[in-house]
C-alpha cells in the first residue's frame, strides 16, 4: 500500500503551525478520529476498516549472542 501524496494540499510553515493550535485543544477521541480520516485519505482506504498487515515482510530469527546479553 502506497501513500497518495496528492491527497493533501501544500501549506506554508505558518499555515501548518496554525493547525497545531487547533488540534492541541481537541479531546483525545476527536484527535483519534481525525487521525483515522487522514490515514484513510493518505492510503486510499476511505470508508473501509484498517487494512490487514502484510506479514510476508517479517521473519522470526533467533537472537544472536550479542542481542541475548543486552536483554
């Protein structure tokens, strides 16, 4: 899944800074909903649930001796 870079408008630094003031005062639940909507627009799954993670890119490996001593 690739991000659709055309989904958002280009802003100046001043415009982007003005948005931070607005979002800082929102309740956590509303911030969560807005984040979800932005992710939907960015990755093209508007109106759908979060896509399932493609686990083919991950593998389980045994820890090396150096990694075991750090834990």
